[in-house]
């Protein structure tokens, strides 16, 4: 903005200086009519430029292009032409009455106004187009920046929702282990620290590779095995070709946690979780052996969280299937090259 203003001042000063030079030559040279006309044209152009620049700045505040497009066009076109013609006529009469002995000529005045309108109409219209495109581009950039910041803030909120829940659950487990087996609790604490370190790291990422997610899940499953022993059994069958595709961090952890939260787990009825890959989707399947819980505690916050996070990155939907035997969630992997 400062550079543009500086450039405008320099341009106007240059035009006035050139006009002054022509007028000086008019006073000293024999070919006075040529220099007088040239000086008048240059100074008049400078005055028209200044007046229209001032008008644009005023209307930008009163009638912004993006909010009052049509109204702004007609107002600036009408006022701009009238103001420009007024300057042209005033400068003409001042020139004629002040620097020449010839009186104003009606034919010259009419010709000057007709040619002025013919020149001003396309010139001001082109200027309008440049102004509108510039404002529109700026608005688009600001809008995209605002959307990205909004999405980033929402994603941060969603990921932060995971951390207290996960921390609370695992501290309860650790508390119960300390009184039973000190050595085991120490190992559990070390693994828990590794897992939580990964969670803190993932809070800075919007997407992670499936390979990184599986490595995190391996550590997470170790914690589950210590707590549940053989009552939770996990089977992972994923083609290595899918490992470099992406998904929101902690997605598999949330699905496993949901399965544990909502299903009965015992030696007689172990919870078997199958994680597999097919046709671009990772499937997480567990037998349906639902707990009897109060309705207010059986919400789908975890699934809603996952679906909302996915909606920011892909049009592919998270698929949920429920039948009398199994509960299945299919999450799409994101290929950044094709998205």
C-alpha cells in the first residue's frame, strides 16, 4: 500500500513537472501553440488522475466492490466522468482566459467534451475491471486463509479431545497395576510414556502415514495386552502397498478403544479385533457383544469425531456396518497424489 501510494505521488509529480516544462517552453519558444497544448494536456491528465484516485479511495469505504458491485459501478462511472469533464473544462477556460488572448471557442468546447467522454468511458471501465479483479483476488485469498485457519483450529480441538480421555484411562490402569506388580507397572509406565509421546507428536500433524499409525498401534496394543491378557486378541492383515497412504492420526486407536468401551470382554467371550485392508479402505471388525449401558453413555462421540476429521480431507465417507454378529467400521485411506 505504501509503495503504491509513493508511486502515485511520483507519477503525478512527474506529470505536473512535464506540464510545467511545456508551459515554460510556451513562454520562451516560437512554436507556442504546440507547447501550450501539450502542457495543458499533461497537467489536465494529472488532475484527472488525482481526482479519480481520490474518488476511488472514498468509494472503497462507502461502497465496497464486493458488497455493492452494480451500485458502485454506476456511481463511480457517473461521478468519475462528470468530475473529469469538469476538470477538463475548467482547465480549458483557465488556459484560454489566463494564457491566451483568444476567447473560448464553442466548437473546441464541444469537441473537447465529446472526445473526453469517448476516451474516459473505456479508460474508467478498464480501471474498474482492474480494481474489481484486484479486490476479488484479495477477498479470495483472505477467504481461503480464513478457511484454512478455521479448519486447523477445529482439527486441533478434535485432537485435543482425545488426549485427556486417553490419559485418564491409562492412569487408572497404571494405578491398579502399581499395587499388584511393581515391575510390570514400571514396564507399563515406560510403554505408556512412549505411546503418549506419539500422541503429543501426532497432535501437530493433520495426517500421518498408515505405516506410522500401525507402529503406534503396536505400542498401544502392548498396553492392552498387559491389562487384558488373552481376553483381547488383535489380528492385523494389511498389504504393505497401503502403508504409505494417509489417515488422520489416532484413528485406529479410537476405533479399538470404542470396541473395548462398548463390548463385553471376558475369558469366555474374548474380544477379537480384525484389522484388514481392501479396495482403499481399512476395515476394523469386532464381534458384537454389547454391554448394557445407560443410553447417555452410549453415544457415538468417537465415530462422529473420526467422520468429521475425514470430511476435511476427502469426499470418501467412513462406512459403518452393524449386524447381529459383528460391528464393522471401514475408513478410507487418503492418497495425497490423487486428492
